[in-house]
């Protein structure tokens, strides 16, 4: 029973882990724009996640999503939390 409690605690802690970086990224792609927020334990991961999420909204199809994510600089980046 104690083991099960520890496992559940570890899972909850890891999924709600400390995500010190929180950022809002806006992208413009093919005349469309979108902004998304993401949080992660590193600055790079937070930026990447927010940009990928924003690109997913404005791009249509895999090719456009890849092009948006790798070749389109963010229109704006606003840090909401940084250590």
C-alpha cells in the first residue's frame, strides 16, 4: 500500500513538476496569426512548445506545419514567468 502511494505521488509530482518558464509566442504564417502559451522546465522547451502549438493553429497539413515551425520566426514573444 505504501509503495502504491509512493508511485502515485511520483506520477503526480512529475506531471505537475516545476515548470519555471512560461511564455506566450505569437506567429504569423500565410496571412494567419495565432498566439499560444506554454510552460516547461527550460527556456528552450517552453519557446519550442508555444511556437509549435501556435503553428498548429495557422498551418494546414504536415508540410505547412514543418515550414511554420522551422522557418518562421515568432512575431512576438512575451515571458510570463522566468526564474
